[in-house]
C-alpha cells in the first residue's frame, strides 16, 4: 500500500514537473502505437469487408487464422519479426531491427487480427443486401466502402479501441524488436520493465499509472466519438 501511494505521488510529480524525458517517452509511445493502429485500420477494414461479404476458397481457413491471431502472444510476434529483420534474416539488409519502424511493424501484426475480427462482426450486423442497394443507387466501389464504414462506424471504433489497447500495453514485441534503447526505442511499457529490474518500484508503478491514464484518455476520446455516432 505504501508503494502504491508513493507511486501516485511520483507520477503526479513527474507529470507536473514537465520532465522532458518522460514526455518524450509518452510521445514515442503514442506515435508508435498510433501508427501501428492506423496501419492496421487501413489494411484490416478492406480485409474484414472481404471476409464479411465474400465467399471464396480458403475463406473459413483465413477467418480461423484471424480468430487465432486475435489471441496471438505479443512476444511470439516479436520473435518472428526479429527473425525476419535481424542481420541474418531475409530483410536484414533493410537495417530495421532495433528501430521504431520495427516496433510499428510488430505492433501492426498484433493489432491487425483484432481490427479484422471486429470489422467482420460489425459489417455482418448490417443488412445483407445493403451493398447491392448502394450499387443500384450508383455508388462506386470506394464510395460504397465509405458508406458501409459509416453505417458500421460503432463497430469500427470498437476495432480501433481494441487494436490500440492491445499494442499500447504490450511489452514483449516492443522489447524484442526495439531493444529498449534510451532516447530511441524506449516506450512506457519497456521503461516499466527497466525500472522494475533496477529495483525502483515506485517509479515503475508511477510509469504504469501514467500508461493507464494515457490509454484511458485515448479511449475516452474514442468512446465519446462512438457515443456521439450512436445518436
């Protein structure tokens, strides 16, 4: 209990003092996880549409892979990306390992199945003949996708929240492919691991509280948009 109270006081002091190192880590956390979530959204919505509205060879297998991927351990994703991007790997010449781009890639792979899964669910909830009606009214393919996305916006916002929540809180993949380099790839989750290893429990708890507040603030904005969209 004493450590927890000390963590609250430490977190407040860190935020109030405007510590540049802390705010840099917070900004890096938002940039990396935000970019991964955005990329997952751009790729996941079209894939989700195909799985929700089309039937093709391997459809059930692909949907099963998506459902499996929704529970994929982040550290396994990190290991896979590390093997691909390491110097001896097939993409080693790109020199991406231990960079923020590698972290974005790993987090993108984690978020993608969640976005696809939520998209499939939200689009299947729409009337089955809605795409045909939109085509009859003259909507082109991208216009039709935009209109369907508007109708399914509540589910898509839930997909964003699920994807962002999964990647902003993960540590295994970020540590594996990013290396937890100070002033380069250290984010809030890896900083918590570092301070715990150093024995500075109050600081680790303070960083954990800051991470929770950051995730809550982002999801609060998305929830507000979701609630407004349901009116």
